[in-house]
């Protein structure tokens, strides 16, 4: 029997159609990537002049900006969705609200190695990637025009990747987008009602049930969410409450790198080389607003940063667009079980 489930955070309904009986092998795919000769890749070392000048880099000692010798490099997107060089110019016309397309759009080049992925790069390198995210999130908060910065990673053509070299993107926006706003608003209301973090309560409850816990380490817990929209969707939470990824300490970043490597290895063991998206949900920029000085006043207490992982195994079609519902043919409990088995089959030591 199919089951309707309601997401306790954003109040979104999902159809779990597990009677379709799809097994992991039914989803096995090989990712379609945009293959480029590394010598021609604009993100590879020795091609630094083919990107805009870097805004941040982690480099080997002695190497100069915009030259080889970098370990992680952040550059403005050559074809940005938004631009920095203007004022917001908020305006309206009747029912229509408008402002200039102000924002930052950056590319985080994660490694000099053209063929790496998060499951193959060393833990120290993935930790450097997270450090670069933190540095840029903190820098972008200094621009008071920006209300929210989104970190995301597209892997494979089906997930939106246009280059195969390992990279992520950061887009800073002058508004808080709808989905993050729904999570933030729900978390704030829950805290005002109960003086507890809804995400901490969720983690406590899932630990008690143990049905959807995929993995837990010293600092990170991985859940197959109760109302997962997609097969093998996963959420990564810090076990200790923290609202802002940019403030997280090095021990947590290293543990997160280890956990992400292990989980992504398990996913690929089950599903082949699926395209996927990683998305970071973290604190917005707490810019004071005229007349609303306490708008994010409870943010350090009510919000909880987390990563969402979405393998691109199904398509969003007319039903989803027409209703806002998602149809997931794999029960989250079944996904968690097979992923736990795949993790047990993988070595515990990750380098």
C-alpha cells in the first residue's frame, strides 16, 4: 500500500510508493559527464588565465596567486547568474516586485586532480574544500546586500554539471530563497513554542527509532529522511547543535569529510555512478532589517546546519510540478538498510 508522509520541517507531503519494489540494482547507472581533455580544462592547473582572478585559495607555500601550486581555488563564475556591480534598487509595480540581479556567483575548484570526486580525494583535501566554503561564506556575509548564500555541488550532466573537473558553486542572494525560508521559519516557530531545536528533536527521535539512521560518527549523523522526496536521499547533520556551518570547528569538518567519503563510496557501490547534488543548508546572513531588529534573534538556538544529498535517479514530471508532491519508489527505511549493509562491506579506515 502506498503511503503519504508529511515532512515535519517544511510540511511537504510525499508519496512513498514502495510497492513498486525497485531494488538498488534497478537504479544502477553510469554518470553522463562532460568529458574534457585535462589539458583543455579551464579548471586544471596551468590554465589559471582561463578563469577570472581567484578570490580565495589554499596554496602550497611559495606559490603565487593565479598560478599553479593551489590545492583549492575559488574564482568568480565566468558566466554568473547574478552580478556584484550595482545597487539593489528595490521597486514594485502593482502586484509585481522587482530588484536588480545583485549577487555573487563563485566556483570552488576543489582539487588540481581532474578525475577526483568526494569519495576518491583524500580526507585532508575534502576538509580543505569545506574550509574554503567557510572562508567564502564568512566573506560574503560582510556584504550587507546579501541575505543568504547557497553552497551546492552538481555531479554529472543529469544533475546540472557543465564541467567534469571537481567543483562546487556558491551563490549569494539579496533575498532568502523560499525553501530555506520555510525551514528557517518552521524552526523559529518550533523554538518559540517549545524552546527546543526541531532538528535536535528530529535527531533524538531517529536515534531512538534506529530505522532511518544510515551512519553515526563522533560528530555527524546521516539520516534517510522520513519523508524523502527521492530514492536514497540523505541528510547529514552535526550531532552537536550549531546553526552556522561557517562557524564549525576543524574536528567536525574532518569527521564530516570521513563520513561523506564513506557514504558516497557506499552509494556508488550500490548505484554505480549516479549523477547527484549536494546542497548545504546553513544560517542566513543576520543583516539587521529596518523595523525588524529581532528577525533572526533566535537563529543560534533554533536552526541546525545540514547537507542534503540527492542522487538523480528519478525525474520530476507533471504530477510533481502540478501538486508539489513527490513520488519516491523506495521507502526511506529500505534505503537506510541497504546503505548500512554497503557501509559494513566497506573498510572502516578512510584516508
